[in-house]
C-alpha cells in the first residue's frame, strides 16, 4: 500500500524466500508482483540496529558476513509472534 502512494519500500526478512509457508510458485508470483510495484526485498537479512540521527533514520543490516546501512525516513516494524492463549 505504501508503495502505491509513492513511498520507497524495502522488506527485510530472515527467510530465504518471501512467504516461506506458501507454495513456492505462489510466493514467487507474489514477490514478482510486489517488485513490479517497486518494492525491494532483502531476504536472508537481519536488522542489527536502528539509529535516529538528527531526524534521519538508519538501519544497520546484515546479510551473512556483509553489512550495509539503509537510510530511511520512516520504519514500519512487524514481528511474528506466537500468542499466549493458554488458559484463555
């Protein structure tokens, strides 16, 4: 959605491929559709640190032994969590 409004979007994920629980063909097609909208993917990557310096955001990214700095104005963070439903 953000890419549709002109924002630069980069998805950073530890997984080897997008949507690893889905059929590989479906996941590859979805990734191609997102990339056609300008969305970038950094797979098998990890956010090591997010830094705010003078109103500018930087994310330190690692991908294996490689390190990179990603400059962003905003970060949207989504973490997969398992709900604690015991006793509910």
